[in-house]
C-alpha cells in the first residue's frame, strides 16, 4: 500500500508528468498510481491535455510556420526601428542642446560633428538625422528666445552634422572596399 494520499499525489502530478520529482518521490507516486484508479485516470487525462497542447504547436503547416516567423521578425524589426529613431532623436537633441548651451566654438565641434558621425556609422538614416538637427535647433532657439541667431546656428549645425555624416559615409565606403 502506498504511503501517499490522493491529494498529495494530485498536487505532485504536474511535477511527476514533467519528470521534475526525485527518484524516491517518483517511485512512491508510481506505487500509488498502481493502486488508485482515480489518480491513474487523472494522470492519463493530464498527459493527454499536455500532449494535445504540444500537438497544437507542432502541427503547423509550412505556410503557417513561415507566416509566424515572418510576423515575428516584422514585429521585432518595428520595435528595433522605434528604438533606433528614439536613439537618434535623443542623441541629436543632446548634441544640439549642449552645443547651444556650451557657448564656445570648441565646445560645439565635438558634439555637433561626432554625434552625427557615430549615428552615420550605425544607421543609414542621413535625412532623418539632419531633419532632427533642424527640429532640435528650432526648438532650442524658441526656448532660448534667440530669434535671428537661431537661423545662423541652424545653418552651422547642418554644415557640421553633414560633415560628420560625410565622414561616416567615407569610412563605410573604405570598409566595403
């Protein structure tokens, strides 16, 4: 006669089916199942449910499987694009902001050239990077109430950013040769 009660076997059944119990516990459960018809039928029913769930996942035809893969890859790609655009907007906004608030010519050069340079190496979004430079310059100019000076800094930032992007393109071309 098994030492385990039915309610203990019922609690341990999912672990037993997944083979996550110790050898001693497994032996005790198997002894109980040999003696108890109710627990044995419950075990068989749980195994059927698990196998039918697994079968549902495995029985995809090739077309459905390819569609699932394509949909998954597309959703991952969309998520990565969102992250990319957020990163570009943040980086360019920080570089424009630091350049405007830095006040000196030398403090401007590293931020407004190097950030677009690095972004140009990472991504092929030159137009988006330049558009972000323009928008960030306009926003900072409005906030700082610089008016006419904002136009000249905008032109200057576009030239510097374009130089950074040009350097990135040149390095990419050298790498591909």
